[in-house]
């Protein structure tokens, strides 16, 4: 019987190593090849897709965790895994993907943190959140660049650079554009933790860095288990992971442990060294909520007159100590009292009835036509104004309109902002006199921060360095009543009290007025949507904390470290790519030109070609 020689498609394999016979040529083989291509394609994309979905879920969970750490939720323990989660999500990712993941993180976090902005209109909220999320997109980009330092450094210093990257991004969105919106700095949610003990030493920027550092230490350990974070397997992998865990726990324990006693640090005696002053806090309430909260003209001023009369009555009946002056909130006069006779009469009546000066929050006309200023006036009984401070940090599109002439024709809704506000130029200190028990007067340096200015380090610090002996906060949050903005601002105020080591008296129109001790303890606070008053005793202070004196240097320095870490990380990525390309080129040349016998994976040419 004759036999047929095998064709090239039917190569005979050695005995014991015989391969499965190939599928016959025809329709079935085409279906088989399609099935094989599909199988190979699925195998090729399974792992990247799995990683992509894991990165996406980590990003969403991290944004949710960080967003819930802010008031009114107050779940601050979630802040640390949230910070870590973003780093885990973007570590090793391509820059474009890291940018997108950071943007998604920002959207989720900001919807929870500042979603209250919707009271100004949903389009306003969407625009603000969409824009502010760009800064967190840059954070995602910076974190993925910093994480690449793992590939070129023997020491695990990249968590420090990653923590500084958070400060870098906070530095940016607290200043740009139009003066910035530094409301969501991660130092604010930790006001009730040991980390707050560092506030008088390193300020808000420093505490943001320490908060981020604890999160990055967690990420440093967890990256050893993620598929895109593990190094090449080795016998020492388990030992190295345990070492990383031990080092992270040690650093975290030191940071937290040192912060505990620092919370009680006192730069001067609790009672002060220069005496004290009694301040009457008045919350007069307003008739409405939202954009129309202030009601009809002069209503808010009449309400504060009425509440001042109540306070004066309590003083005369001995229920409260006599105040040296009375604090009214921002916008307690919605018309310029120096131009409107009726408003002036109301304020004069309140000062005469109380018998002491009133620190009035006023909307002032000027300095130019169709312009205004949000100001604090120290109004003496009899109508003399002996001190004035003009708000320096204004709310974009709330108090002033950037590119007003160009935008008003395009967006008619912006006309609701009213006259263009003009910022002040001097630090918030008024040098005034207050009456004494013997009928005389004494000098007093009153520091003032008006509402939105609480978010600006320099504005708060300059009031202290300019010589303020006591610190006031005037605010009008009536528009945001019932939202998370109220509790967030009160938490920021507590942060400033701890940072400056100064007691703070807070007067608002109808949200949360109060008195905060210098260690952040809330001595008294009012309820929302009601009227209230209280007389508090405030020591006169002159000590300046390291955070106030050197805070700008700390902020700038940490931001610079974050920027340098990202740039070095980018350079490290280029270096790694060049090294990898060099190795591949060497391997390729060896495979083409080197002797076959020296390559362990070499096969005879006939086996490789199937012939």
C-alpha cells in the first residue's frame, strides 16, 4: 500500500511530543480561527479591563469617602482611606487616565462637600463643581507622576511627595482663578483629631500635609498587594511588606502621638496678660431663606435693633454682664447707614439704648458709581464712626462679577448680584476706644474677619500680625441656611481659633453665631433660623503663633516640594522607559545575531517554522 508524504501543514512531531492535529481546511477551520482569535483577544484584554474597573471603583469610593469627611456628615475617619484610595487608583496609570480619574474623584467629592451651592441655581452649582474638579484632575496627574519615584529610588520617600502634591493643589485652588475658593482643604475635617494640635505650629497647609501623609502611608503599604503596584515576585516580598507596614504604623503613631499634647499648648496664660473685654453677640434673624432671605429693605436692621434691646434689658436686669461693645453680623444693614437716614436712625437708636459702641456689618455705597463695599463700622453712641474695615476677599459671581461688561449681556441672571463690590486693601484691624466702668474710655485693637475671608490664610494672619487683641467674625449665611455650608464654616472658624490661639466671637444673621475658645472648644453657639444674644468675656492677647508668623513660608515650601516631586517623577518615568527600551534593544540584537546555543529558549529553525 502506498503512503502519502506529509505536507508542510502536517509536520510530523517527535514521538511523545506529538501535537494535536490541525483542524481541516474549510468552513469549520475558519470558524475555529475566529473562535481562536476571539479567545486570544479576550485573554489579552481581561487583565487591563479588570484593572481599569478596579481603578474606577477605587476612584468613586475615594471621592465618596473624602466628601463624607466634611460637615455636615463629619465622618472624618474616612478621610485617610479616601486619600489613600485616590493614590492607589492612579498609581502607575498613564497621565491621561490619571487626569480623568482625578477629575472623577473631584466631581464625586465636591458634589458632597459643596453641593449646597445649588441654592444659587443648579447651573451655578454644575459650573463651579465642574471647574473646581479640574484641580483634582491635576492632583491625579501629580500623584501618578510622584508614584513613579518607586521605580528609581531605593528609599520610599514618594509618600512625602504625594502628600505635598495635595498641598500643591490646595495652594492652587485657594488662589486661582479670581482669588480662589479654598473651602475644601483637608485640614478642616480633622479639627477634632490629634492632628489639630499642629495647627498653631504649621498652620492649615501643614495639617493638610500631615493628613495626606497618613493617607499616603496607607497607600504605600496597600500598593504591594495591588496588581499594578507589586514589584517582581521574590522571596523577600512578604518580609518587605511587613517592614513597610511596621514603618507606616510607626510614623503614623509618632505623628498622632505628638499631636495629642500639642492640642493643649498655650503661648500665653489662659486669662491673658492685658485684661479682657466683654463682647455682646447679637443674632437678629431674617424673615426668609435662600436668595430672598433678607426680606424687605431695612428688615434685617430692625431685627437686630430688636435683639439689641433684648440684650440691653437682660444686662439691666443683671442676667448678663455689661458689654464693652456689641457685635452685629455682616449685612446687618442692607443699606448704607451713612447715606440712608432711616437706617442711620435705627443704628443710632440701638447704640443709645445699649449705651456702648456697636460693630455694624454694613453694605456701603462706593467708592465709585455702581460700586459697593462690604464693611464693618465701629459705631459709637451718638453716630460717630471711629473705625472701618472693608472686606478684602470677595465671592466671585456672588459679590462681584469678573469680566462684568462682557458677561452681563450674555448672562442676564448675573444682574441679581447687584452693584460691583470693591475689595478693601488694609488688614482687618480697627483701633478704637470702648467705655470703662468709671465713665472713661480705653483703647482696643479689634480684629475682624468677614465670612468668606475665613478661607484665606493671609487675611486671617494679617489681622493678628497687625496687632489685633481680640478677633471677631461677622457673617451672613442666610442664603445657605439649612445646608452643609453653615457647619462647614463653623468648623473652619474653629480651625482658625486653634491656629491663631485666639478666642473668636462669631455673629451671623440667622445661622450659627457663637463663641469659640482658643483650643477650638465651642463655649456657646446659637441655633439656626432664630434670634439670639449672649455676652462673652474675651482675654486681650498679643502672642503670635509660629503658624501665623511663618504660615506663608510653610505653604509655599510644601507646594514647591509637591511640584518638584511631580517633575522628578515625570523624569523618572522617562528614565525607566529609556532603560527598558535599551534592554529590549539589547535582547533583540542578541536574539538576531547571538549564537543559538547560548539562548535557553532557542529552538531549531524547523520547529519554529513548522517545516
